[in-house]
DNA sequence: ACAAAAGTGTTGGCAATACACCCATGG
DNA sequence: CCATGGGTGTATTGCCAACACTTTTGT
């Protein structure tokens, strides 16, 4: 949401000459904000940068787009390279193009959000990073490189908004789960307690769940298990 | 909304060698879907391409992003170059990155939506286009270049969705207008008739309008004039 | 038997819908 | 005075939020 200024700034004087030449063009990258829930806490996966001026800072996994691949492919490839995982739910978020967002060059980044059912499925980080790890969203994150703070805020806003009118939660839960798990997930992401009866009614009205015959047995009364009717995230018709 | 494939396609064999070299990178462009309403019809501004394989096809105005400018600036610059207008409301829509979307090269396009209060304010199209003109959305558009059909669908969807929970209409109306104009605008964009009384109540409840003392005099009973409290589009709090 | 979590219904308020008549003006 | 569009109120409905007790199991 922005009003475009009437007079555009052009290349800032501080930018090196070689980048202002006629044929210099911004590069395109993809960066992916990865979310997963663990112990009723929303976590995000960050990698630590190895090289140059940004050495030691943390960032979302990403990299340059190659000629011949789609943005979705590039985001999937970089995520797999960084974490070893494939097949995650991914969705394009927003594109960030401030020429100063990367101090080394003008790189336009197309941000993605990825959702995982379990943080444990990520492997060791790629060679090009010195470390990787999960951080609790909401707690203080380590100092992030580029404009990744802003990206994180956008991603979180998108995720919570979509909870309300889609079955996006499918991507953050195991195939089979109890109503309590689902409720906890919503409560965590929305940051508030939910009324169990109203929540159950509302979700059932969406008709996105299938009740299974199996029960989860634990210390107390067994809970009915559910799975999603469709494992593909989509907008839910609410009538 | 998409599931990333587990195995990415890489550069397609049909792509020229020079684009597959290690250092070749996709370019970044911006394209802007411009909307305005005229006679209760939603119109979009298209330009006709001059050169090459796409000669004669129509497209949304756009062009390559330069090193040193933000995406917003690039979109504003290209729109001004194409139509002479500045200061329009613009908002980033989505990024399109299919390597085959432009037959000449791999160009990632960051799409924008621009809203104008009046189609008459656009000037003559830029040199690089052979023509420019307004086309009714919903009627058959001329054959569009690139993936601009898809862009148009995305843009329209975004626009109508935002009508429901924002004061986005501010950008499609003159500074001062009657309730009828506002209602017609909503009816046009939503594609259905609205109940005058309910519509009035709903909009007034949003508290985004200021009632003016002046009246519009016409052939019949004068209509009260309104203006928006804020001319900046933003999400409306509905309580 | 008891502790702990699962499961279930009813009510009141608010917001959206459907619907029809009077008003003010210009011609 | 009449044609035309501007302006208004009410009754009904459906949805959402608030709220507490019973059931089932393990120990």
C-alpha cells in the first residue's frame, strides 16, 4: 500500500559507477520465510551467512534465480539446498526491491513463505551457510541481514490472515491430528485463546476435516483423530 | 497458492545457449495494470507493442527496472513514461517469473495495479509504443502479449477483494462525489446491484466519508456531496 | 474415586438483508 | 404537476460470542 512519488529518485550517487552503466541490471533472488510450530510456539528457520560484510548475520534461506527456471522452482531449489527438504507448501509473498537492501549489489528479492508440519524434518544447512537453526517468532530474533525483518513481518501477517479464510493450517500439522492440536495451532498463530466449542463449530462448518475412526489414547479420555479432506491449501468457501 | 514440485526443471533445452551461461541472469521488469471507471464500466489502459515478435500485440505499460531504483519507483517511472501521468495510486500485485513468459528472454515481471480517478488524464503513449487506449474489462480484450491475461485476472481479483475491506475506492473517484457515484462504482466492480439503503448504512458505518455542505445540482433533486476523510488508501477497521 | 482432558447446547446481541414510500428539484 | 433520481426506516434473519456441565479414560 503506497503512494508513488511524483518524481522518482534515480541511481543514488553513492552507488558504484559500474552499477550505473547502461546495461547493468538488478539481479533477481528468492528468499523463503520458513515457518513451523513446535510446542505451541511458532518458529522460523534462519541460516547464518558466511561471507563478506554480512558475515555472521542471520537470514532466510535464498539465492539468485537462474535463467530458465520459474520463481517457484528457484524458491524450491534454494530451500532444498539450504535445508534438504522438498515438497513443502510454498507460496509467493511479496517482492522487495530497495536497491540498498543488499549492500553489495542491487538485488530484487521475491519472497516466499514455506510451511512445514514439523521442524525436525530439516537437515543440515548448505555449505554456503555457517549455521542454521530454528528461532521463536515473537521472541527476539538474532540480527537479520538485508530487509529480512520486514519480510518476516509481512510473512507473519499473511500467515495469520490466511488462517481465517483458508485451510492453510493443513501445511503446519501432521496428516492426522486431534482437535486440540488444531485449536492450539490457531491459538498460537492468532496470539489469543479460543473458545473450544465455538472453534469446533466454526471449523466443522468449513467442512475441511474428515473424522477418523481411530482415537488418540493418552493419559485421559481418548481424543477423536481428524485429517484434512484436502491436503492442498486453498481458499475456503464460507457461504 | 501452489505446491512446489520436488524436482525443478532447469534451463529448457530450447533456450539459446548464451542465456544458459553461468553468469546469465534473468532481468527484472515492472508492468502496471491501470484501471479507471468510465460510464459505469471498468476500463484498463493498454499499449500496443512496436517491435519484434510481439509487434502489434497489446500489453500493460512496463519496462525494465534500472539499477538504483526501487520497484515502486520503476513502476511509477514506466507508467509516467507510457502515459504522462504521475502521482497515481499504485500497489504491488504479484511477481511473474515463468522463463517462457517473454519469448525473447527470461524476464521476471513485478506486476503493479494503478488506479485512476478518470481515464481522461492519460496523455499520448510513449514513443516506444505504437498506440495506447482504454479497453473495457469484461468485454473481450485485444490479444495480450506475455502473460498479461493472467496479470489482468490477478489484478481484477485483488481490486474487488480490496473493495470489501478498504477505502481503495478513493483512488477511483474524484475528490468530491455523490453517494450514487460511489454506489455505481461498487456495483460495477462487484458486478451486481446493491441495495441503496444497506449500502449507504454500511459505508457510513466505516466512517471513511465526510459529508460536504455543498450539493450537486442536476436535473432533479440535488444530491449531497461527499469526500473521503483520508485520501490515502488503507485497510478499514470494521470493529 | 479422582484427576484431567474431551466433548457438547443454548442464549443474546449485532450486523446484514430484504423491502417500499416520501422528498426535492427542474422542466 | 409530473418525471426523475435522492433520501430514509423497520422487521427478520443468520452468525458469532459468551458461557458450564457431563463424559470418558488412566491411574
